[in-house]
C-alpha cells in the first residue's frame, strides 16, 4: 500500500484514484486484487502483523479502508463493515450504556429505528433534534453523551452547520458522529469540522453502481478505532472481499460521477422550482433554500440529492408510476436516477411530508431526465 504521508500532497479527487493501490513492482497488477481467504498460514507463535483468520482482516478491506480513510483525512482510521447499518450498529455501541444519544430527527429511518430499539431496551436515552437548528442542537447537548447527525439529511435535504454544531458539542464534552453519505468526502469532511467519527453507507455514492452493500466508519481517535475494529471482529459484521473490491472500483470514479450528477441536479432543481405541479423544491444549491447559506460556506458543492413536494400523496405516487427513464426504487447514489415517495415506507418519520418525493440524480442526459419528469408530472 502507498505511504499515507505521501498521499497528503494530492487532491481528494486524485486520492480516490490512486490510494489503496499496491506498490509499483514490475509485473505486478496496477490495482489490488480480490483476496478470497478465510484462513492463513501461521506456524508457531502468532505474528500480529500477519493475517491469521478472515474475520480479523483482509488485504482487500485494507485497500478500501486506506482509500476512504484518506478521503476523510484519516488514512489509517477507517473500518469497513458488511453494510451501512452494520456500521451504524457499531457506531451506537460507542455510546455509553445508559447514556444520552441526541440524533437528528429526520435521519435515515433505520438509524432512528435502531436508536429506538436501544431506548426501548433501556440501553440509551434518545432525544431527536432538528439537525439544521444549531441553537436547538446546542440546547439538547446539555446532558448528552453523543450527538449523531446527517448533513444533508435524508430525505429532507436539510443542512447542518457542522463546524458550529461540533464546536458546541466539544464545549459540552459530547462526542459527535456525522453521516456523510449524501455529501461524500469530496464535498465535506466532518472530521475537519470537529466530528469524532464519520459514517458512510458505501452502498450509495462510494460504490456507486447499485450492486454492493457496504458501510465504513472513519475516526482519528485511536481508542475509538480499536473499539470499532474489535466490535467488527467479535460480531462478525465483516464485508465480503468481492463486495469490497467492487466498492473500491466504484470509488475510483467518484469524482467524475459526482461532478456530472451534481451539475444535473442543480439544473433540474432550477427547472422544477418553476413547474406548476411542484409546491416546493428542497436543494441547498437554490439561493431560496433554507440551507443554502450554510451549505455555501461549509461545503464544496451542493450534491446530487434533491426532494420535491407535490400537491398530495396521490400526486406523488402517480409521479413514481408515470416515469419511464427515472427508476422508481429506494436507495441512492448510483449511476441511474432514482425516484421515491419516502412516506410509502412505514418506518419513515412522520415529519417527512406525505407528498415528498426524493430524487437521486444519476448520469443520464439532463434533458432526457427533465423531459421524463415533465411528462410524468403532466399526468
């Protein structure tokens, strides 16, 4: 693997391409291969610097972890998991038993459900806050142990002022984790803003092709890093080597994919804002969006996720049935554009509007995507 210090000279777009590669040995492959092994040769005393069993480590994991960790500014601090929720489960295990977890009220619904499961068992006290309301978050931190937020949020596309929120948490002695799935490491880096742990559902933008389930946690804290790796080993929440290799291959094109998708999302948001069937467009790239000023000052772009609100749930459902190019499906961050009415999911928070439709913008031609939306909205 490359020397982490030598990687610091490069931009993150370049790191996505060059990190996690083997040394330049003549005759060696340019990229890492898939290491399919459950056990390794270790005669005599166990050498901790060598692999011994597939649940403890894998060279393919190490390549992805070096790459994602480097993108988040912690090349030796990433831990890959079998899915985004496996990473989320490991994250919540960092919160002290019986402690107080403050979580964004419109976080990913399964993270909210997991937090509620911990609360119901008496493991945690849980308070939900509006992640975009900095004063409200600050007030909730008075007796908290851990703060978990998304930014932008899923699916309301709200933007948290991460530097301000992390500063308030640090002053209160509260640890902070940030789900950076929507923004990706190319648009913001929560560790630099003061967060303790960054979470990614690598299923989404990092892998980028709707064919992998994977999660990654990144931290600069050696104690937290050890606890996360121990959790993965003890629970067996390990990623498959082939899935990890696919995710790493996806990361290589993250820069060009995100650039294209973000440009298209911005154009669609502007056009949708003037469509008579659309009552609201949620996209921080629009100057009228409540999160625009914060996103413009804290992020390096506005992302490729947006949401629209229509007249009612029936209109939103009709849209998802009428599209021909957009794919009516859950998830996000792939090369294909996806559309979904989020409240069709029973566990979606009630503060998500019934008529809200989330759009994950992919790599198709912008005019083709627009024409499909126009004909679907017209029905």
